[in-house]
C-alpha cells in the first residue's frame, strides 16, 4: 500500500514502463502482485480530473496498453487450454496439481482485464467529445466478446466439479460484459462501428431471446446482456439527426461529424433491429422475464416485505426482473408506435386466458400478472389504445373484490397500475380508485400494502387530486398508515409510509381531528429512528407539513415538536450534516405559524448565528427565520437578542453575494421600521456597509448590483425620515470615512449629500412605496443649511413631484424576503400563516404611510426659503416652467 501511495502522490510515466519490464521476467505469483498494485494505482489516478493529470494518464496508457493486452491474450489461451484439459481429465491427480498455478493465472488475467478497461476508458478522451476513432476499442471489444463466448460453455460443467473455477467463470463473464458496457458508454462512436456493435448486440440479443439452458440459469450474465442492449438503445449519440446537411462540405464542423456518425450507427441499429426482432424481444421480456417463478413466490411467502423492496426498490442492475423491466421501458420508448398494439394484445390474451374468478396460481395467472406490469410501466402510450375506465370496471375492480390469498399476486400489480395510470383516471373514476387503494392499504400482505402506499402517494400529489372524493376516507387512511408503520420491519418501508403521511399532511385540510394520533405517531418514529438520518429527514419533512396544516393551533404540538427541533438545529449534534437543512425549514414553518412567541422558541435564536458563522448554505431560510422572530417576538425578542441580531446582520452584509444581500435587506428594513430609535445604533456596522454599497460604482450594467444599491439606499432614506439625527451622525463618523477609503471610494463632498445623489439616481429602480420614502427623505434635505441643497433643488422637487402625482398605492408588491413561501401554498389565502398576517399589519402601520409627502414638501420648501432667502428664489426661478407647473399641481398651489 505504501508503494501505491508513492505512485499516486508522485508518479512518473517511466515508473510504469519499469513495472512493465519487470512483468516480462516475473513468475506468475510476482506478476499477479505487480498487476494488483498497478490496478489499484491506476484506479486512483483515473479519478483525477485536472487536464495535466489526464494527459499524464494518457501517456501511461501508451506505455502499458500493448504489453497488458498481449499478456491478457496469452493468458486467456493458457486458461482455455487448462480448462479444456480439466474438463477432459476429471479426477486426474496429475492435472489437479497444476490447478493452483492455473488459478493464479486466472486471477492475474482478471487484474489485467481491469487494467485494460482503465486504460481504454481513462486513457483516451471520450470520442463523443473529440470525434476521433479510438483504435483500441475496435481492437479490444471483439476479442472480449470472444472470450465471454469461450468461457460460457464451462459455466455448467464446472459448477459441481470445480467450484473455484466456476466462481472464476462467473466473475470473468460478468466482468467482460461490464467492460464492454463501459467502453460503449465512454466511446460510443468507436463502439458503434459495424465490426464491434453488430457482433456484440447480436450476441446479447440472442442470449436474451434464445439462451442456452446453462445461460438461462446464469442470471448475472443475462443482466449484463440486458444492460448492454439498454445502453445501446438509449445512447443519445446513436439517435439519427433530423436536421439537414451542411452545404459547405469542404469545412465539416464538429457538430456535423457527430451527426454523420450518429446517422451511420443508427443505420447499423436499424439493420440489427428489424421490426420482427423488436416485437420478439418485447414478447420475450414480458412472457419470460416478467413472469414470477417458483423461487420468487417462495421468497414472497417467506418475507413479503423484503420481496417488495427487492423487486421495486433495488438497483435495476442487480436483479434480473427489474433489469428486464428497465430494458422493456427503453425498448418501448424507442418503438412505442410498433409495440403499443403488441402490449395491448398480450394484455387481452392474458386476461382472456385467466378470468377474474381464477384464484389458482396457474401459468395463466402469472402471465396476467406479467402483462399487468407491462401495461403499468408504459401507461403514457397505452392510454391511446386502452380505456382505463373500461379496464378498471371490467377487470381490476372485480379482482380486488376477490380476497383469496393467492390474489395477492394480482392485487399488488393492480396497486402498481392504479398509481402509474393516475393521469388517466378521470373524475367519475377517482372515487372508486381511491376506495380501491384504501382497501389495498388494509390488505393482509405487506407487499400489497406497500405498493398501495406508494400509489396512493402519487394520487394525493397529482394536480387533479380530489380532496372532496377522498375526505371521508381519511380516518381509515390514517389508521392504516399508523398500523403499517408498526408492522413493517425494514427501514425503507418506514420511509415509504412516512412519505405518504407527509404528502397527506401537505395536501388535505382535515388534519386537526387526527392531531393527537399524529403527534403520538411522530414521537414514536423519532424515538425509534435514532441513527437513521434518512428516516429522520422524512420525519422532519412530515412535521413541517404537520405544523403548516395545524396553522394557529400548532402550539398544541410543541411538547413533541420543540425537542426534536432543538436537536435538529444543534450544529454540534452527531447528525447535524444530515438534519440541519430540513430542521431549519421546520424551524421557519414553526415561527411562521406560531400565534405567539414562547420562551423555548425565543431561546433558540442564538443557534441561528452559530449556523451562519459556519457557512451560508442555509442563508435564505435563516433570513426568513430572522424576519419571523422580529415580527413575532417584537420588543421582547430585541431586548433579549439585540447583540445576536447585530452579529447576524453584520455577518451577512459584506460577506455574501448580491442575491444574499438582496434577500436580507427587507429584514433590515422591517427591523428599522419597528424600532427606528433603538435599532440603527445597534446595527451601525451593518449600516456603514450599506452606505459603502450605495457609494460604490460598478452597477451600471449589473441589474443585481443596481437592485442591492437601490434597496440599501431606501433603508438609509427610511432612517433619515424616522431618525434624522442618527443618520446625520452616522454619515459624519470618522470610522465611516475610513471604511470608504479602505474600499477605494473617493468622497469629495459631504457623505449625506452623496446619498442624496443616490436617492435621486435610483428612484426609478424601487417600488412606489420606496419612492415615497425617497421623496420624504429628499424633502427633509431641503431643511439643511447647506448651499449645495440649492444646486440639487430642481432635481429634488422633480422627484418629489413625480412621486406625489404617481401615487403610492401598491403595498401588495411589498413581499417578504421569503415570499411567505412555505406555508400558504397548500391551504390557500384563508389560512395565511400568522407571520404573514402580522407582516401585512406592520406594513400597513408603517409611519411612511401616515406621512404626507405633499405636506412635507410644502412645509420644507418654506423652511428652505427662510434659510436661503434670495438664493432660494433664484434657484426656483431656474426651474423649467413645465416642471414648476407640475410642482404647483402636486402641492395644490394657486
């Protein structure tokens, strides 16, 4: 391992040349060890993504490939000769003495195969990008296929007599196919050459549709064949281009080369997959691979819960039936017009051959189960050929009324169909389908109940979900979910049921009658989920929906909720990385829907500062939570957490991007509105940063910077209106001048007058409410005993006039930084969260709304006249007559 580390940390291509030379004179055991080191080192190096590292890997490939490839070919001849000898000389002690050496050669051959795969995959840029033929692909791929073909005959003969070599055969055949798939996905165009694609795809299709008995029992190999066919069928580089040719053929573009290659491969595929072969493959997949066998049924009866997850939730590349289903779906997507009638005919044949009254497990019933699955997976196309209502009324509903134990096979697939076909279930069929799913949710078989659970989830989430048709089913649905969680054992099952509960909470209104039962359920799940972060995440999502659904009555669940929330937002907790995001969303929902602040919630706020001190990943939610505390906690919150608020705002402004600042500014604004006297001195550091933002340039061509500058200027204008003396003091502080110098802002004038220029410049970039704030601030500027005020008099009066005449009645556009997201999205305007209602009340009671800009301008003009005398009159005389006329109109002057 030390040697590997040295190669990885400070490797040079010549080291690999040296290893290759050593291999030429090494015995089998030594070379086996060298190959093991090489493989592990190359595997590590292949993960490096820097251009220089990839160039070096390409150089390594040029040093190693030829030697490894020759040795691999030599070894396979030795192995095949040895296998031939073994199979012809069973029981010979002389032959068995050489087994160990042969097995070492087999091991070395496998390492060598893995190295060749690494060299071909990572040693060359993907030909999908460079559009250059990768020579080793054509050289290697046919030989790998031949190797697999040569090994397969020994699969059955070695199974009982030579288990060690039988195990090697399994590894070798599956690895060979896996390497071919990897090469195809990395270098699709080179692999698409007729000499490669044709024999490989032919071989795989033949093994799938007409396998020898020994191959039929070799599930992992069949899976790899299916994976290969699926990879080819869904490869975007093999889709023919529908665009025309480039007219100037002397300068073929890279894109045109891709199109040419794609069209060429598409032609190969068309010849390999005529309609007859496509139909055959579809039939074989449904009639052979979809059909449950005796082993499947035995597994189901022994542990129905495990069977459900193995069939529906495992990686599709691990089990034969899920793999066949995945291949079928891709095949159907590519040839839907051809295959839709075929699938419908198989379905009708299966239903005719097995009436709804049949309960014996016959080949007919198993075929119907397979056909139901095939119809479920491709609902989006079959709906043109099959009426769901007729199917449901004429067969599915009748089968659900049959409670024979064997009918669990059909019931589970009907549950799948009801979920997959949700978009085709129209109004008159919704109610019966809901009832059917609730009945399936109470089935005796766990596999059926879990399938129903998933399908019910799809219905509740559907845009056309009818709560009216479902509401009276809610009581039994809740009870069924609670019972199901108690009965299941596997983690995935609990997550699935909890997801349904969460979805129900997010989409139905009748939650309060079941609140006590839900609280007991959530408490139980939390206590049992220790260490299971995925389950806890699902629980946090469900709790958030629960809090939203309870609305003003959410405090009734605090005894259960708040301890869970406290653990979730503890950055020192063991599951902080996994739970923090969803815990903060739950925190935001809790604050938004709390009718009053409670001491426990009030005590949590410092955690927010700790979270942001670590990083800004949850900034938006943190801002929403802060706004909630300000609105809900009021003066009590500020008196208790003033320093934390100041620290939090200072932490954000100046350290996040424009989008982050823009989301935070409304919170600062509402904080100052609520506490105009107390807050500005408290957050002076943050306000100084806002002054810097306003006076910095560079926003002319950047809308986000313009928005930040305009909103910052509006906050400073509010302070000038509501706490004039403080802003005058702030703009004259030496620390602000020093900060401006540090940031490279040159100030030649009074800082306050510089802000006036910003108010004048950005008035068109703010809401009408903020325009009024600008107007009020500018009118107060008229009362300053500064000669520069007269230089700006025309502009100030022009802005004030336009604001007065334009009106300020668009309070509806004043939204919170978080959009009041979370909460009213489901239950509508009638159940707005308390935070949103309070926020609207605060906006309506804004002192800015109570002030008259018209009166302010009139009074302050008189003050300005008294201060400046004849200079004022001269400045007014310079106004354009039209502007003066508008001013008189705005101020209702005679």
